[in-house]
C-alpha cells in the first residue's frame, strides 16, 4: 500500500475530507509487515478511502504482543512504521469517553477488543477494519 500523498498543512473542507476508519491490531501488524494480501478487498478499499486511526488501546496491545514475542517490533516502532508508510494516526479521544462507551460492550471478556470497538463507537460509530469474527458479529460497522 502506497503512502498517501496528502499535504497535512492544507486544510480540507468537510466535503473533501475522507471519512475515518479505525484499524484493529492485527491489521496494523499486517500493514507493518507488508502483508497486504491478508487484507480483504473490501477492507483494502476502506483503507484507501479513509483517514486511518488506531485506538491507543491498539498501541498497548501491540506492546503486549511484543512482550509475548508474537510481534518483532516494539509498539512505538511498529506504530512509527505504519504512520510513515501508510499515514496511520493515533486517535486522541479521551480515555474516559472510550471507557464510558466500553461499558456497553458486554459480549467479550477481552479488554482489548472491548476498548477497540468502544473507541470506534465513541467516534460516531466509525468503521472498524477487522477480520475478527466476533467483532464482525457484534459491531455492525466492521469492515472486512
């Protein structure tokens, strides 16, 4: 996936601003590893037309996966890679608003999934790009 050629200093009108989409943790890992072939065509289309964000919780999960030796790069390095190569940004919603939204996500005991979905919901029910079957069943704005 090519880096977007958008000048961040040029203000966009709401009519020309792309919609946002959140990325689940595994999507960030695949993008960083250059494994775009693992991403569905529908999800790729969403990635191309959206401003890409991750929840701070994704950053925390990436570090957890690094500590477990399931990903090679530490979270900060992995995030810097996708920020530079794909233009992914870290969401700046308050943690309090994300947690408040997560209180309704009783379908999972996984705190990462619960907070990642809640972050997308707290951002106006934004799309969430995820291959996770349970998330896809529970969050209607999941793209895969």
